[in-house]
C-alpha cells in the first residue's frame, strides 16, 4: 500500500474529500488535487479518484526545509 494518509484513503475509496485536499487545477471534467497532509497527488475524474503520485516520506528533511510551500496558505498551519 502507498504511504498516503487516511484522508486520501477515504477520498480514493469512498470519494470523501477532506479540507486537506487542495485543488491545484480544474479542467472541464477532471481535477488535480494535492493533499496538504501527506503531499500525495490525486486526480479526480467524473466521480472517480485515482492516486497520481504517492508522497515520499523523508521526515527529517521535511522538518528542516525552510522552503516549504507556504504560498498555499490554508491558515490552519502554525
Ligand atoms: Zn493525504
């Protein structure tokens, strides 16, 4: 199984979207979604959701990387 969070699992299995799922781009009948929690990329298409890219977990690099994407400010990160 891929290293995706429970929210992505829920989205993939039952289409339940969480606030962590950010819409990156929207086309006519498909949507590119990035998970803000586990950083997976998902493609939503006509009601179906598939995993485009699983996140690669590097916990140590994650914590000490200052150039973390801050532009996608959801406001819930402190
Ligand atoms: Zn996720």
